[in-house]
C-alpha cells in the first residue's frame, strides 16, 4: 500500500517548488497581496476543493490531493507572475530603452 501512495504523493515535488519560488519572489519585490493569494490557495483553498472533487477515488484521492494542489498552485503562480510581468516589468523596460 505504501509504494503506490508514495508514487502518487511524490509526483508533487515536480511542480511544488514553483509556487514557493513565485511566492518568495512576490514578497521580495514588495507585492504581499499576490504572495498571500498563492500561500492561502496552496494551504487552504485548493486542498479543500480537491478533497471534495477527489472524494470518490477514496484513499487514492487523498494521495492525489497534494500533487493536485501543487499543480493548481503552480498554475496560479504562473498566472500571477505573468500579470506582474505585463503590468510592472514592461513599462520599466520601455523607459530603460528610451533612456539608453
């Protein structure tokens, strides 16, 4: 029973790092709201949603909760970083190019 559970659970480590890195980056550039959104969704929102969705799978659904949460958090982090880049980074780059 442990081997299949570990295989399902360990797949989370493929994408789990991305949401943590994005959360840390948002904190570093003084954007606490996006960092908090990523954190709260990773810790509370996504796991609760996935428990409800994966409930019919029984114990496998429980083991798939962590990888599913990690994947959803990585997608959310990607969207937030993409919006941040469009909103904050592009105007700064245009100004730098004009001044050069």
